[in-house]
């Protein structure tokens, strides 16, 4: 059945798995990576917050997996495989990635240290929504540059909106290059109007009133970023190019839930507005095939047990109906030509590479 | 155990947060007037109750529909809270408005991580104050566990970056509100699967340990009533398809029992909610969950 998913989904250089929280992005990313590696590609997969069992399955250490580790594919071969590629896995560590970037772009080690110790930076790198997203993209750029890598599979942080993730580099750029920063940065720039001066006074008052006393830190932060802007701008531009490239595929992962469909539709149109085509929508955890009431009636079972089975079949049918309706609505909401795939619920979390390979095999076109 | 004035419902995605929040609000509203508060603008809980909000609901509107007479729906937005806060601390209205309109300010607030989220918490604190004064309840349909924990952690961060002044004072107030189980507690929703169980146990740890927040209950959702005995399952071994069907239901029951055991062992009060075999989640289904919640949680 392995030929049933569109081959072009895995014959790209970058595959980004997007979706809301709890839909199984991490597991699916790993399974797709295993599938591609088993088909002969050299694959890197980056996971975000994997479950302990999935870490085990990928042979990753819970503490230290920030660098790609080779996963031994020999374990998976219950059957002969024509040509096995290579699989490396890593886990995103946003803070560490951010620190690395600062060190790379800063003009001197002292400048880097000044940023790393700044109160604003410490909060920014840990708490500002979007930093995790930006770091995932940054890591993606690094991995996709790898000369020995055919395919990078990227699991992403749960996104409320697709743009939260894809727009992260631009938002960070906006932040460090904003007029606010210019204003707060102290040194008077040309072109500050009366409104800007008023804003500056108001901000100073705000700082005093709230007790934040941030202006000094913001100024130091901005000064330390001076000269780094060009580096960030270049990365953001490259990220945009990479995500919109013809050999980058975006797969949206979903579950068959009626109440999520509007969100998925919105997701896809946002992506398309950024010039990114959704190559597939994968419906995770679909229901298995079950016998109907008629089939049960034909089985030679004692009546009391049969009644229980019939009752269960009715209950299952109701749950199935919910799924069928949701999938029909999802299909209607998708732009023409976007393939819809399904992955039946396997009833347990994958704990071995063989489990991940089985998931890849169970993926079919709807 | 008396319930907190304000109960925040969170859990892993797919565990039925909104349905549980709706059912809890419905159960409470039959005793005292209850506010059903939404933090993500989707109003899913209100929709399930058949209360379809319309128009400007930012400040809360009463909706009388059928027997739901005591629920007031309300939606909070981070940005709105920030606006209100600025208007409160900046004495001149024209300056406050100019400040809010400027792009500059947008960036500054983005550089102050958690300020908007913190102001949402401050709003929840005030809702609890009003609820106590008027002998009401409030139920918050919160985002999934990760974001909810981030939200609840934000007061500590604000205290660190603002060692003195207005925000520091407010942050201290919010922290003592969160730690006061008569005013605030969390209900975690849980589904009978491994990932949801793990997330619930981790969340309970973080809440009760690091954040000092009380956990009112873990609502174990999607629990099927027991149907097949072990010997009946064995009797089906000659009929693989039938066996699969029976197993579909029996395994859900086993997973539920396991989740219940582990959550109880972690000291959580577990409330079972039935698996509802119906094509959609509406008013009727919320009523069923409400009955189960009332019987287990609100029994005197």
C-alpha cells in the first residue's frame, strides 16, 4: 500500500508539517521521515516536544538532542528493503538556537555576552510567543543547507494560526528594526516628528508608572543589536524563499473534527496568501473498518452477546457518522487539487522505529 | 469541598475542554448565576449550549434561551485588556489613545513579554472578586494546557521585570488570587489515552507545585460504560470482525480505567464523563455531561 500516497509529497527538499496542537504532528513527521529514509532518501527530521516513547523510537536522548543524531534503520527491516537511505533526528531547543544565532551575528564575543545577559533578551528568548517558531525556521535553514541531506522534515510548534509560524522571522525583524526601538534607542535619529517625541515622553511616563524601568534595558538591547540587522534580514529573506520554493512542501495535519474545519480552511488560505501551496491535508486518527449490524446478525453467536455487539455497532455507527460528515465538510472546504490523506488510529503511541514505519505504511489517500 | 469562585478549564487539545466548560457552567448555573468566559474568541462552549452570541459581546450580554437563564457569556481579549489598562494608568485620555494608536506602542508591548497575558489574569482576578461579592460563579474555557500554563506563569515574570510600581503590585495580587483555592482553581480535562494522561499529570504537577494553584478535579472524558466481559471477548475469537468491534469498546474502557488509576494515584480527584455516541456535540450532549458532573462534583 506504500504507493498510495502522492509520491511528490516526499520527493521534495523540505516538508513542513503544520497543524493545531494535539493532532499528531510530531508522530506523523517522524513517520514520514522514516518512510522517506526507507525509500532511500537521506533525511533529517526535527521534532518539537516529542513524547518520551517517540524519543526512544528515534533513539534520542531526552536531555541532549539539539544536534542531529543518526537513527539506526537496520531495526526496521523485517523485510528486504531495496535501498535504505539515512535518517537523522533532532529536537528543537529554542533557547539554545537563539543563543547560537546571537553569537553568530554579534560583532564581538563581548557584544554577544551583553545581549545574552540583557533582561529584555532573557525574557524575549524565553517568553515572547513566536521565538520558538522563529527558531524552528532558523534550524530549518541550517538543516536544509546540509550538503548530504535530501529531505528535511520539520515538525512545528502548535500554531493557532499558520502565519504565526511562517511569519516569525519577519515579526522578529520588525521588532528589532521598529521605530519604537529607534525611539527608545536613545541616539537621536533624523526625522523624528512631534508625534514621535510625544510618544517617547509618554513611553517614559509609562515606564515610570508601571514600575517596569525598562527603557535603560531596551536601549542597551537595541544598541547591542546594532549591526546585526543585516544578518537577520538576510535570514528572514532566505526563510521566505525556502518556504515558498517549489521543492518545499507543506502538509497540514488535522483530525476529523467538525469544529476545526473552518480553522483548517483559514490556515490554508493564509498559507496561500503568503505564496505557499498546501501539498496535502492529512487526517489523523481515523476510525477503523468495523462490521455492520447485518454482518453481526450472520455470525453464530449467543443472543445476549449478539445484542451487545449490535448495540456497539450502533454506537460505532454514530461515531463513524460524525467522522464521515467532518471529512466530507473538510473536503468541501479544501481548494481543488489538494489531496486528502488519512491515517487510521493505531490505538497506541509508537514506541519503536517499526511502529513509525507501520504508520507510514498505513497512510492512504482518502 | 467548596468550589472556587472562578474555575479555569484546560486540558490537552481534543480532550473536550469546551464541552466540559459548557457542562460545568450549566451545572453551576442551576445553583447560582454563572459567567461562561472565553479566552480565544471562538465561543465554542457557548455555541454548544446553543447560546449563539451576536453583536458586541466584549462586555458581556445576557442570553435567555430555554432553561439556560443563569449563564452570562463573556469573551476576553488580550488587546482589549491592554487598552483598558493604559487608559487607567495614563491620566489624559487623548494621550492614552494616541499611545495606543501608535505602531510604536505595539512594538513596545511586544517587547514586554506577557504584559497582555498578565492583564488577562488581572481581569480574571477581578471577575472572581465580583463573583464573590454577588455570590456567583465563573467558568473559563481556557486554551490548551501549554498555553494555559504559560498564562498562569506570567505573573511571576512580571514581578521579576517590574520590581516596583503598579505592575509589581498587581502581579502580587494576581499571584495571591491564583494561590487562593476559594477564589481560583483549575479543572483539567483528560481523555483516556497515553499522551493526554501524561500531559495532565505534568500540568497537575506544575500547577500544584511551581504555581501553587489548586486543581479542583480531572474530568476524565469519553469513558464508555462497561459492556463486554473478558469471557465474552474470548468467545468472539472465532469472529475477528466482531471481536475487533467489541475490543474497540473494551480497550477504551481499559484505557479509561488506567488513566483514572494513575490520575488518582497522583492525588487528583477524578470525575468520569461518559462517552457520548452521538453525531455531534450540542445542547443535549452538554446536558448529559452536566448530569455526570453534578452527580460527582456538586453533590453536597
